C-alpha cells in the first residue's frame, strides 16, 4: 500500500482496504484460497471482484460461518474468515475451538473491531477479550496490528504459517505508526525506540500511545523504549527478558483485558528472573461504561498521559 | 463376508449388510458391559451407519475418505455405534474405546464431533469444497433428532439450501427421544418434515432400520441436482433389545452382567424382528 507520511503530521488510514488488497494478492497466488464473510464484504472487495467463486457470504450466522470454514479447510482449502470480532469470538467460540483450532486447520480469522474499537456502539460490540480467547487455543497464532501497514504484515504472516491464526483489525481509521520500508519481525516484535531505563511493550493502538509517551519523555531527557508486538502469540519471551535486563521499569500498553493479554504474558516472562518496576495499561475487570473509543481508553488509563504518570509513580515507589 | 468388503459401492448383499448390523449390535452390547456408553442412541443409528458407509463405498483399508464422499457423525455420542459398525466392515485401528466421542483422527469420519450442532456446517463446507473442485463427492451428516434443538443446525440448513448444495445429505436419526425424554416434550420438533421443506430441502422419510430402504433413499438423495436432501430416518432408541427400546434410562448405560446376558439373548432371538 502507498501511504504518504507527512513529517510531523499524523496520518490515519483504515486497515480494511489495505488488508483487502493483501487477500486479493493471496487469492491470485493460491488458487485454493477461499474467503468467507458474514454479511460484510469490505475485506473481500478484491477477491469478490476477481475471484467471485472463491468469496462466499455466509450471512449473519457466525457459528455456521466457522463450521463451513472447517469443512472447506478439511477438504484442503486455505480459508480466510472475515467477521466482526465480538460476534465471531462469542457466537462461534465452540466452532473455533473444536472444529478449526483443535484440528490445526489452515484458517485465518480476521476479526474487525476487537478491543474497544466500536466505542459508542456499546458493550455488545466491545470485545476486549478476543486476543486472550484465541491465545488460549493451542496451535493458534494471534496478531494485533497497530496500523494499516502492520495489518498487511500480520495477515501475510497469518496466511503463510501452517495452522489457525487470528488477526484483530481496527474498525475505523488507525494512526500510521510504522514505516512500510522497515523489515517486519513477526516473531520478535519491532523495537521502535531503544530503551533507556524504561521499556514499554505495546500492541495494537497501544503502540502509538507508547510512542507518544516516549516522544514526550524524550523532551525531558528520559528515554522510554518501545517494543511493538504485531504477534502477541507466540509471545517474544526471550527478547523481552533480554531487553528488560537493562531497564528498571517495564510497562505494557494494550487495548485488551489485563487477563490474557500482553501484560499477563510479559509478567509471566519476567517473573522470577527480573527485578524492577512493572505496570500494565489494559482494560480493567469490568464492563466498559458509555463512551467513544478515546474516552474508554482514558477510562482504563490507556493513554500517553497515563503511561507517563505511571512511570512517575514507579519512580516514586522506587524510593 | 470378505468378498462383500471389497464390493463396489452399494453392491454388498442384503445378507452381508444385515450381518454387519447384527454383529455391530452384539459388539456394542459387549462394550456396554465394560463401561458406560451411549447405548440407546448407538443402537438406533447402527442401521443408518451401515447403509451410509455401504452407499459411499467404504474401503476398510482406507476408511478416512470413502470413495464417493465423506461422513460426519454429528451426534458424536453414538461413537460406540460407529466403532461397532466400522469394525463390522473390517476397519482396523479404531480409537481407544475410552474415547467417548469421535476425534479428528477417528477412522471413518471427516471431523471429530461431540458438541451438538456442529456437523451440518462442516458437511456444508465439505460439499462446497467438492463443488469448487468440480467433483461429485457427497457429504453425509448423521444428526440426532434432539440435536436439532441447536440453532446452528438451522443456520447450516439455510446456508445449504441457499447455495443449492445438492451433494449434501443429512440423515436424521428420528428416534423421538433425547436425554430427558421425548423430543416432543422437551422441545417439539414436529412438523419436522415441513420445517426442512420450508428451509428449502428435499425431504425423504424412511424406516431407519430397513437397510434396503435406506440405501434406496440415499441413492435418491445422491441423484438430487439442486436441493440438499434430508432423510428423516424413523428409528427406535435401543433398537434390537426389547427391554431397552423407547427407554431413556438406556440413553447412557453401563450394563450389569444380568442385563448384558439378557441383551445378548434378545439380540440372538431377534432376527425375525429385523426388517428384511
């Protein structure tokens, strides 16, 4: 995709058109690839036009959507399942687990609007548990891209690997934070800022938030490292342990429940072998109040301001 | 018997298929004396499974993908009925009998099952794949009638009719009982044939214990050119052992030695009860 990033000016782009192009490339290359949708074909725009026989709209029926994907994959097809994240995860949980992931089938789930992305559409449309749900399924890779560039990397990686994968996409426009010319590292994440005495591990919209915090802290002479994770499972445990060895504070920033997210994975990686201050910025253990996405993120302290103040708090407690 | 195992699809003799079904019932009853199994639901589906595997051309040496199509036992709790039938066809390497439902690795089935309401969607995916491949493979999904309570079955039914998956066949083991009692008391299914017709399916009703009728019905279903077909196979839960028939107590049972002996006696006395 072509994205012009004006110096100093944030640029925003939706993930879906970019991913639609990736899916078309994949369908051009692999005649076995089939794309399924659930009354939403934005992600299949190209496949639908150029390979209409390989796009199937299953309707608003997520359980059947995933069962059909299972049958296609069992017959040797590579399948991409596109749906809104909350309904995919919650309505088809059993089909995802039993019929696709347990069998290790080549199915890539693309969930639009995971986390708090649907904002004011409310609790029925929030899905702050999607990454943890998929991460709890053995053999399943889980991606949470930060922007449209990252989303293309994630979908290519998901399709390339054997077995099932989940990719969470944003529902609206996401700020471009990645440089399309940088080499992508699905396994280890991208170290976008080298750490000084603190490191932020971030995924999804958390990456831009961590970068904002790092830039503002840099003005005060303090260096916050930013490790951006496109893939949250497998989690780059060894890389985090190596990076953390030189820092006093590790923070995680994610639009996901603290349970089952990168905060939990980072804590598990560091427990018992690393000493320092650890803080998480994640969705709390309650149901989100009314609010747009920005308001909800602020409610849960998932903002650059809160990351900065969290560092100050850990400084104070360091005593 | 050996000769019949290598026969082309649908050409095994009536007698050899009846022998496979009778042997499967004995094997199942023996197994039920060693561990609790879903006995009633397995006895009701045995004749259906014999007909389905024969019609699809099961080769016991390669049970994974029968010649003409794939099988999914969506009512996975009847797994011991499946094992017993496959063993009767000469399939080896069946799963550990401790496996209470078919696994993805179980011979003879295209997908593991156990949670109800999954099989028809998977079958629809297999049928769609066969069409994309330009082939003529069938997908046969054996459903329980109680299983039809699950909404996902009807999602799949709508999908299959909308996409005219004529190579998809559902066989409903209509024994009229689910775990807690008659289906019509728990959650009424009738008018069942009308429901499937309204969903756009070809409906054929058959005696689910009449092997010859079942195989004719399956051939009629396989010949469909535009509609998916459901065979409503009228069966008796516990079929073949009179004291188990129609009794929900034998839905899941571990037989005492007395019950085991009585069941074997009933099966031995029962050939005249089996439809010719």
